[in-house]
């Protein structure tokens, strides 16, 4: 009997210690900017777990269960039997839980994770009385409902593509009345924007980089032969992550896959001044004919801006080939 009382007391003490540690971590996260920065860079979920509401929910759940356990112990009731009844009631709520998950349009894994965590929590705390397993079960519940609450698209998705399409329409309107030729993407000057030099006539001839930079940024008529336009990726060179020495392939993956979700895979091959970019699942039908004829499809146009900013050289899109869901774009760096 004394051993049983000691075991019950140790379980309760461990629970109180866990609650105390959670409260201490919450206070430290709110007062320590370095800890918040480290969590943001290395363990973003930790910011969610250490939010006041989450800590209050976990602490309240643990204390609630502890109070019931103490009540069961004092009154002499069988906590295992009560735990079994709770598990039975939980199984009866399976249908309602599945309806909740379906309305959130999430994956089956979230349901499995949350339900398994609930079963593990109740079984560990009421039946085998192992607090570490209980904490693991609560963590599974939190992760499961976190998956349910997260949006299906963590990057740009369709909304980002729609905004990029709208940005390209302004350039399309400028070029609509001209017989445009292939554009040359000019590297930024002193951290500025990437411009695209667009010939407006087919017989413009060879033009130096300095002459390209002096081209007007507006249509003035009177036999104007070229102009500078802002492509949709003109500001990409200002992204802070690009200042950390990322390779061309890493930059393209960051923009085309993670940020805008324009494609699902990116491969890059560089040979001298020739650069070939392969993109799988590329969405190319998002802008007008003149934009595409001169500056290329949206993925290739963005890739050209990244290439110009990284190599600090003018770049021209030589050709694009669409093969199934793959897009092959070939670029040439100019001296």
C-alpha cells in the first residue's frame, strides 16, 4: 500500500514539474528575444507550442487529469475502469471527429495522429500511469490538430500565380501594339531592380549594355525602337535570403517552388555562358502573347531575373520547350 501511494505521489509530482517547466519556457520565450529567434529559424513549431493559449491548454489538461486521479485515489475508485469508460466514449465520438476533419479538407494522417495521441494519453495516464508516454500522447494530439488548422498551401499557390498574372498584364498592355522581339534582362545596378530591354522592331541590330540601360521606360512614339520594362521578377534581387551565397538552383527552388508554387521541381545545368533550366509541373499559361513572345513564360521570366541578378550579367532567353508537364528553358549570358 505504501509503495502504491509513493507511485501515485511520484506521478503527481512529475505532472506538476512538467507544468512548471512549461510555464518557465513560456516566460523565457516572451522575455528572451534570442530564444524566439532561434525557435523561428530552427523549430518554428516551438513558437506555436509555447504560445500562451497552448501552454494554458496543456497545463490545464494535465492539472485536470491530476485532480481526477487524486480524487479517484482518495475515494478508492478504480482509475483504470474510469479510463476504459472514457476510451469507450471517445470511440463513440469517432464519427463526429471524422466529420470535423473532412470539413477542414485535411489528410487522414491528422486524424490518425490526433486519435492515436488521445488514446495514448488516456491509456498512459489512467492505466499504465507513465507520465512521459502521457506527454508524448498530448504532443501527438497537438500536432494532429496543428495539421488540421494549417492551410493546404504554405507557399503562394493559386493566389500568388493570379497576382503575378495581373502584374504581367501591365507589361502586356504596353507591348500590345508592337512587333516585339526577344528581351534582354539587365542586371540590377547597386541593389536596384532588374529591367528587361525589349526591342520594339525586328531590325534593331546589336546594342551595347550602356545603350540598353539608356532606353526609355515609357512609350513616346516617333519611331521608338526599344524600351525598358519591369518584368514580374524585377525585385527578386532584393530578397534577403539571396544574400547568403545560395546557388542558382537553390534560388530558383526558393522562388519557383517554395514561394510561388509555379512548378514542382527545378534542375539547372550551367556550361560557360549557357544555362539550361528544367522545370517540372510548370504553369506557363498565365500571361499575354506579347509578354510570352518577348520575355518568355512566367517561370522562365522569373528565372531570367534570378540569373541576371546572381551573375550580374545581361541574360537572354533563347528558347523554351514544353514536353508534357516539363518546361526546358535555355538562357545565354551576354558579355
